[in-house]
């Protein structure tokens, strides 16, 4: 097929603006799926994706489209993961495209992620076709949405295509506009192979399957390919394109979006953004934009029941097969026993990993408070990074602590600007600027410490804006901060799993918060239990659990001792769910409750 | 073999709001109610006739009519049950025969005595009308008339049951009530701390506040101090007696001695085996009093039960007795726990080896659930 008749594009949108529904309509219009087999949100394959309405792993599909004006076209619809944590993956998926449909919900207007996605598309030099969705909804405001598209996105509102992905209105016109608006791919099939890895997944039988966009050259079965970032080589066993299932092809040529299977053992070996070339005649330069992504958020992950340690380990390895960005290493906490220290791309990634472990592997987990990576310069000049509070060196040996800052974009109706400014300044944010998107909404730019974001910032933002504010961020740099480690002591014993790193100004409040919660959760004992929050040797907050004064039950009843025996057995059962800290028994749930920060 | 016999009477005119035990409402004024109790008595007699012959050599030295509300029975029915026991086993002369009596039945006490009862336990629970309402006690509030007719009966040991630790209960009032009972000649007083059991009507309206434990303890300490001053021995966590008037029957539960339970839901403990009768009154009647199952327990259960019940007695448990009755010797781990409890002032230990005894200290009484658990934990 002539390259002129190929269109490679993606749909980008703020969460819930209808991306998956629009993708479903496009797939339908191209008659890929027998209507009897149709499911909502075709491209979202995991339950958790369908439930949360987000895409975790991107999916890609090759469609045949017959233009109303005549002509047979190939549409490669490249789906992108839908969250800030996966910015890099999104940017690589976009790099595989020649244009995007920038979808805006006419009932919501432009949101923070719309803007963030726009920047990603612009960085990749893509044709951007604005699409206004949900025009069938009564509260749709197409004119304001156009105003937002013009003012805050800088796009020509004349280009905007109104549609309702739900009812299908406007979709036929949209498909024609795609042909006109998005340029066909370019490429030279006689040049050396250059293919972009924009995603990969693990298949039980085939190993890692890489998703590629071919820029130059061709690739076929039997070729020995080379990954330019790692230098690893593999022999290709199969190439093809994505239809409902994989569809084998003889070769992939420039402009194609498809897959390569080459006996690659793990997705860890397939770095997103890497360039695939031929081993015997390699390209001289890789494609630009490759980055080795590093986790930004860390937490300890422990099985609620220590017997589950091996199950947790297996589950993590299985998840890792399909999620190269998840990293973990064995960890041992005094309070929580054996577990893992895990690194995630961001908070959502963390939640998703935990939810999948609990759901797909049926594990009960205890998660420690999320932490970010700190850069510490010791007095001797030695520089180290830590992501685990227990690894924090003694403050007397520390010259400087630096923490990661992000550039954050918040889009909000003007009514909530005051609340949001307060929230941001409480969270040590630095205001950069504010722009009006339209008459009702503004775009705020801040620099914020990542540590504050991982500490429930997003939930608070949603609650103070009644769910209207949207938020996106990108890592900026490391900055010096007065960070301290707060230890929590139960009856004088530090509980390692509860230590956390926090800005000194907030240490007292947060320490107090935790011990107050602990006070409610730890049952009374036969003795008084002091609870303390401490920075080094200095106590910054204190509470006491007063001793039980009465723990005695009434009589046996006519020689029926079974109730009493059951009581003892219940005590024993209860004790199994306790963690012993010194002579104090702390219910396992305590860690769940405390680590769930409000 | 000395044997206690417990006769369970799971009938009440109306169930109390705090009660979490099985009971069946019976209207003694109706012909059906009376017929029901008559049928029940016949089934008890039938059960006795089947089970006692299986225990050759048993000499009954205590009988206890407990409930429910055993005083709903006619004295004639009590007498019939007792004579059936005599028919199927030896009953020791001077055997202790106890019956629980509700205030509204106090007029029947002399007739119960004539039927063979030697002890009567008056279920007062509280003299305070407000507290009586608060816990939803169904029987009559015990008034002067009830006390007069109860305590005026000669030739019987007068006992009473009280409840302490009702939220808002007045300490002075509680002690004054006990004082009155002492003056009237009560020889045995059981004082139970109110426990609010799940899924009782009381639980739905009474939630113990954070200070409830403290308050209960203060009330109970007042009870202990007062009764000690009146010559009562505090011999079991909830029981006080003028020395010599301890309940020999209840002692069997605490001392791992055999007893036969008759009636719906009654439990027996014979030759180290625990037998549970079918609970439902109708099922019991339909089975002719012959439907029970063994409570099959784990290998350490005897030791657990021995300690769990024995430590409730304030004289404590003796290691030698435990070895001979439960066939169990304290493990080094348990001895270490006991040592640690002693250091914390929760138990007192005297003697060594088989002469060693372990008993709750005053502080230990109040924390006994935790103390007992700590000792037996490794056996569970």
C-alpha cells in the first residue's frame, strides 16, 4: 500500500473525556469487530482499566477505512496510557504517530491533562486535530470549549470537529477529516532499519512482544535485530500488525505500526523509546527522545500474613513481566517482617500495582507511606540518594538534603482558586503564574515538592474543588530542603515501618497525627503505653494509652465452659493479626489505617 | 464417684434485654404454659432414667436447678425430679440442692425447701428501679415484700445474685443493697459485672463509653471491700460467701469435677469427656431427653480448661492437683509466663514442684482474661 493512504494517529484527552468510547466508535466504523462480539472500551483489556475508565497499558490497532470520497486507507490507531505517571510512555506512543485527535469534553472544557497532552504532541511535532466530544449532552457548551481550545491550547477552533462518541454523531465526518488533516507517514524502505519501540508486553508463549513504528527500512522473519540502547541482538521469529488479534505479515515497512516477536525473555529488556535496527547493517543514529525512566515514588510492600511472602514475591515477578517500570527488591522491616521495597513511576502506578496484587493475586498487603527519592550530601562531600526513611543517615553527618520538585499545572473553575492557592502554599508550593482559559476557568502553574504530592495532595485538591480541579505534573529538579526523619516510638521502641521523611515545619503536625491514630487503634494493655514521635533523640509529640483496668468476664453458665474456651480461641485468633512491638501488640490493621493518610 | 447434677430450665416469662443465652418464653398462667412445664419435667425424669444408670457408683452430692427461671416450676415438679434422681442413683444425705428463684416467685421458696431444696438463690440483680429499667431485667424489681418472704424461710441457705457495673450505677446504692442482704442473713452473694453481649437488645441501646471499664472496676472494688468487711470470703472472681457456705455445686465446674447436665442445652463433664445436650426445648422434648453430642476437643483442652476454670478460684490452682486431674504438667514456657506475671504483680505463686500453687492477685482478678490467656496461650 502507498504511504499516502496510511494515517498513524492517537487520541489524547483528559481522563473521562471519552477517549476509549471514541476509539470504540472508530473501530466500529472500520468494521473490524463483528457487532456481536463488541464490548465497551475495546482497547482497555484489564478489568481495572474498564472500572477506573483509564488505560494502563496502551493498545494499538490497525484498521481499514474506505473513504466516502473513494480510496482505501489504513488507520493505525495508537492508544496511549491515560495518566500523568506514564508521561514518558505517552510521549513515546505519540512519537509513533503523525497526528493526534485532541479530544475535549464539551461539558468540561479544557483540563490540565488536555494541556499536558498538547505539550507532548507539540514536542513530537504532530498535527493536532481538536475534537469536541459529548455534544449530545444537555450541559455541553461547544462555544466555550472552542474558546478554551483557542485561548489555552492555541489551536484554531475552526478545525474542531464536534462529535458524540456515545451516539456516534459526527464520527463519520471525523474519519474524513483525519485523512485531510493528519499527514501520511514518510520513510525510506531502502534506508537502514529504524523502528521505534513505543510499548511492549509479555506473552506466556512468545516472550516479550514489542510494539514498533517503522521509520526507515524493513524488518521480516529471520532478520537479526539490535536494540540500540542496550546493544542486545535477537532473531526475529514473527512480525505483524494488531487486528483483533495479532495478524502475521511477511514484513513491516516504513509507516507501519506493528509488532516484532524475537524470543525476548522479558519486557525488562525492551526499553520504551529505544530504536530497533538490523544487527548486520545498523543505523548510524538512534531515533531521538529515548530516556531510561526511573521510578519516582517508593513504598514498602508487605504481606499482611507473613505466610504470604512467597506468594507476594511470585506475584511481583509476574507483574514485572508486563511492567518494566515496576522495580522491587527484598526488604525486611522489624515491625512488618519480610517484604519488598518497590519503586513506581508515580502514585497512580503505585495504586494500580497494589490493586492488581490484591485483586489478581488475592493478597492482603500492608503498604508503608509513599516516599520520594532524596539526594543527600554528607559532610565529607559524599553524595547518596535514598528512597527509604530508614536509610536516612544521622542528621549530624548531613551537609545538605535535596528533594525533587515538579512543575504542576492545575486547571480549575475560578471559584476554587482561593482554596487551591491555600492548599498549594500549605504544601510548600511556589506560585509561577495564572492564565485564564475562558471566562470560568484558569490554569495555575506551580512548582511543588513531589513529597507533598504523594502525600494525598490530589485527593485534597479534588475535595476542595468539589472534584472540578484537574492536575498534572512533571519532574523538574532537586532543591535543598530542611527535611527530617520522624520516628514513631511505641513504648520506647521505634517502629521502622512508620518512620517517614518530612519537612521540618510539618514534622510535629504529622507526627501528632500518627500517634493520635495509633492511640485509637492499639488496644489497651495491662500497662501504660507511651506513644512518641521523635526527630533523633528529641520528642516532638507524645500521647499515652492508659492501661486496662478491667479485663474480666462474667461467670460460666451451668457448667457450659464452651463460651470461655471460645473466648480464649478468639483471643488467639486475634493475636495472629497482631504485630509484636516490644511488649506491645499492635493490630495489623493499625498499619493499614495509619498509612492511609487523610 | 461423687457427681453433681445440673438441671437446666431454659424458660422465662420474658427474656431480659442483657441475656444472650437460649431461653423460651413461657406463660405459667396459661394452660399451655403449664402443660409445657409438665412435659418438660417428664422429659427431665426420662433423661435421668436413661443417663444415671450409665454411671454406676455415682453418688450425687449436689443438685442445681438453674436457668432460665427454674422457680417457674411447681415445687411438686422439683420434688418429682429429685425423687427420680434418688430412684436412679444414690443421693448423699445432706446433698446440696440449689434452686434459682426470681423475686416474683419468692413466695414459693418454703415449698421448694419442702420439696428438697437446701439453698435458694434470689435473682435480684439490682434494687435500683432506674438500673432495673436500664438493663431491661424482665422479672419484678425486688421489693421489701419479696425480701421478707424469701429471707423469712428457715432451714435454707439464702443466696442472692447481683449485677455490678451498670453504666451510671451508684456505688453507695449498690453497697447499701449488699448491706441489706447481709443484714437479712444472706450467706452467699454472686456479683457479676454487666457484660453487654453482641446482638442482645441491650447492646443496641447501651454502648460502653471509654471510661466504662474504669467505672466497673471501681464499683467492683467497692463491693469487694464492703463484703470483706462483712466477713465474706471472695472465693471466686464473681462469688462471695460466709466461709462454709461456698457453692459446692459450682465448685465442681471450677475444680474439674464430674457433673451431669440434664435438660435442653445442659452440659455434662464425666470421665474427662464433655457432653452437650441439644439446645432447643422442642428438639429436646421430641428426643425424649436423649439427644446429645460429645464436644470433641484437642489434646491440650483438658489443661486449658483446668487452668481457665481453676484460676477463677482465688485459692488458685495447684500443680499437683492439675497433674492428677488433668494429667498435665506446666511446660517451661508456661512457668516462664507465670514468673513474668508474678513479677508484674498479676499472680501470686507459692511452693515449688508439685506443691506449687498459682493464684490471681487482686490486680490479676481485674485482668484475669488476659492473665489466663497468657498462661494457656501455648496450649491453644
